[in-house]
C-alpha cells in the first residue's frame, strides 16, 4: 500500500505531466524509474535531499513532502526492524566494526570530504539498494566527487588477512577509485575499482596482507566527475586468509 509520501510523489509527478522515467532523469544521482515506482508504492524511502529535489522538479512545496516523510519515518523504521536482523549482529570473522553501516554510530570510520566538494556523502540508513541489511554509504554530486574513507583495526593476531568491499554507481565520465591498505604507516597495497551502473556491484579485494604488529588501516579513495556522478558502498570485510 502506498504511503502518504508515496501518494504525494505520485500526485506531484502526474500534475507535472512527467513519467517515472522523466522524473528519475531530472533528479539524477542514480535514481531510476524503478526507484520512483517503489517510492510511490511505499516500498522505498527517499532521503530528505531527494524529496526536496522532487519538489523542485515538480513544482510542489518542499514542506509538504518533507513533513510527510518526517511523520512516516518512525513507522518505516519500525517496519524495517521487524523484517531484518538487528544492526548489532556481528558478521562472523570480520574484524571491521560496523562494516555494513547498519549501526548509526559511525565514530569507527574516518571520512574525509576532500575540499568539501562532495554534495552528498552520508550513511543511508534505509536504502533499498543495500547489498545486505538496510544501510550503506552513499555519495553523489552534480559534477565532482572526491573523498576518502578508512578504518584502523588494532589488536590483530600475527598472520595474513584479506580486505574487500562492494561498490556500485554510475554517471562518472572520469574516475579514479581504489581501495588501499596501510601497514606500519605506509601504503602497503592498492587495488583499482570502478562504478559502472545501477545495481552492478563491483568487489575489489586485497589478499594476503601480512600483519606483523597487530595493526592495519583499510580504506577507499573515490574521485569522479561527470553529470550527476554517484555511488554506494556496502559490506566491507577484513578477515583472516585461509
């Protein structure tokens, strides 16, 4: 059943004489007609930033959409929590904390919005694109993105470890993206990655990382430019090599 927000989005779109595809194209940021359809049916929850963009494109007041979203946010959170595992459930053999961004606490992550150029860089807590669970890290800008995200883990046993993550995105005409590992204060290894299109998850890995002093930093560097470049990251993993 469509939510109040979904009904308002659908009404605004139809009054503006836009198809779901046309509205998605005007919003940008990787949003598709399928996403619009899900939102209108109440199957997906858009961020306040997206709702403001929809209001601007369709000519309705931002207040109507934003207030409706705020009123339904508690109900949406309750519904999600009943259908999924608690955010505190640990991933077996993963030494990273909050690797899928399910927990609202983000202090374990160091996120640097380089030059403060990336318009949207945040944890999306109820995201229908999540690789697993409900949450992920989302980034978007009308023109240019550049940021770095990393986590340092201490107290590791001597041995070799594997690091990986999942990333999807698109609309990046030029991009420089890679994951990296820092050991003993120096970059040990990097692996390039790219965003291609919506829901086409890439899975970059760095294997057999030799941890000898119990500490390692793993991270990702993202730089992209184009017309509404965007992306999402989820399910980071640091585990012992087999």
